[in-house]
């Protein structure tokens, strides 16, 4: 499904007939940035700025939600972890080491991913509100939220079979909450984060036990 057709199926209207766009609008703007060939992680973060943390989290999490061979989880999980550390210390500008900044984003694949999630985000948008538990989206609370985001990012970066999906889903809900500035969504993401970390720990210890049994 193309972005245009996803948009037609996704945009909803409120009771006054106005198109809702707290999430869809910024996500479509992000897709527009990805139309440029060869855009790097560093260039994208520079354009989004520190206020675009939710969008950065979204676009960096999408490639990791489906387990794929290769270093995808390690690369994107590492980028998210570095960004989360900066959120924790209240950085005004997102910084990455050169080797991560120079990584080229797969623009066409990410646009397809955005097209795939747009209908789900549009449905979620009907449940989001910027007026709920707003304190969770700013100030010290926002900095503290960097801790679970960092832990989830590390879980994604670890080479654990099938260990990406649960942390990635939790990060996507965090991204929705940050984009819409909805503290209730952030609270839901925290619950998902606890479940995802528990699941990742189970996979890790189960895999270690299986490896020990196989090599005994």
C-alpha cells in the first residue's frame, strides 16, 4: 500500500469535521524527509531536532520490529540507546558518533513501513489525547523515561533470536505517546516495557540453558 492510499484510508475526522493529525501529520512529514535518496541517520536527526524525539524513535524502531538476519537490531538498537542517554541528561541537541551518523537510512523500505503502520496509527490516534497525564511527556519525567527506552534499545541490540519484536512494540507505543504528548500512552508503554523486558530475559536465559545443554 502506498503512502497516498494509506492516507486516504487512515485520516479520520473529529465531530467538527476537521481532520485529526496529531500523529498522522508529523509521520507524513517524516515520510517526506525520507523521499531524499541517501539521507543519513545524522541528517535526519539534525532536521528533527531534540523536539523530534518521538519521530526519531519511530523511524529507528520500525526496521527492528520484524526479526531479520544481520546487524539491523544491533545498529538501530545502538542508535536508540545513544539517543536515550541524551534524553536522560536533558540534551538540547541529539548527538551521535560519526560511524552511526554516517549510516544511510533505507528510505524506500522505511516509507513502506510507514505506509504499513499508518492505518494502525490512525486508529490509535482516535484514542490519544494531549491532555492526559501531560507531566509524563516533559521535564524531569521525560528525562527519566530515557531509562526504560535505553533498556529496550539494549534488548533490541542484543543478538537474541526473536528478541526484537516485544521491545520494538513497546518503543512504538512510547513514540506515539511522545508524538501526541499523551501521558496515558506513555504509561501504557511503560507496562509494555516491563512485559517486553521480562520476555527478553526469558529468551536470554532459555537460550543460555539450551546452549549449555547442547554443549554439555
